[in-house]
C-alpha cells in the first residue's frame, strides 16, 4: 500500500509508539495500517474422527479443503460453520483452532480450524462443490493438492490431534455471535 485508501495521498513512513514504523497519511493525519483479507479453512472430520473430507471445485479436479472468506462483521468461528453448511451441507458439532498463516499471493490471513461434523451424509453437496469424498486420516494427507497451504494445514491439524495437542470442543451454534456490527 503506497497511497492512502481514503484520500489518495502518498503515504510516508512514521514512527507509532509501540508499533514501530507504520504508513502515515499526512493529509488525513492518520496512520494507515495495511489492509488484508481474512479467510478460514478446515480439516473436516467424520463423527468418529477417523475420516477427513476433501472437496473438488470449479472443474479443477484436485482435492482441497473446505474454505472461504470471513465476512466483514462476522467472527471466524461463524464463518467456519457457515462455509461448511454452504459447501457440503453438513452441521458442525465440534471445533478447535489449529494455526494461522499469512498467504501473500491473495493478501489473506488464513485461519485453520479442525472441525467434526454431525454425520457423513454427502447428499447435500451444494453447487459450489463438484465432488466431496471421505478419506482415512492417513490417505487425506496424501490426496490433498501438493505442495500447498492446504497440505501443510491438514498435516499440522491431524498431527496435533493425534498427539493430543488439540481437542475439538463442542460448538454452541446458538452462541456464535454472527455479524453484530454489520
Ligand atoms: Zn489520506
């Protein structure tokens, strides 16, 4: 970001106490923190937690994770539950945050969650998805597109789960705080 997104003036580097050098708009007299998108992706497990779901989209014929952008005003947990319902028509029962990574090509902070869904029924796949398939936890890590952020995420999530470093917690769907500040 080289210019102010409000007034178009050229930004200058300026010291902000406790934050370091931040782009500053001399015209608006305001610091302009860099803007980026936030998205979520998920390693999605069957109720018995022995299988993981991979999907194919947009005619590409490659296995990826359920993922999507977090809407403005929405929290990440709500986006996870919403995207899973929108793409594969499954209801989340358990969830835990795994890891985040900034992905430069799309200027996006990716938040990765491990989720468990209510059943294995794939009859409610939506138009956004060409195909969805359950794999054993071992096979899913090999079947996902490689090399990719998705591959790193699913390996990290299953590794942490198997080592007992993360525990999926029950999701209170009544209390997900959707978009309060729209
Ligand atoms: Zn400005």
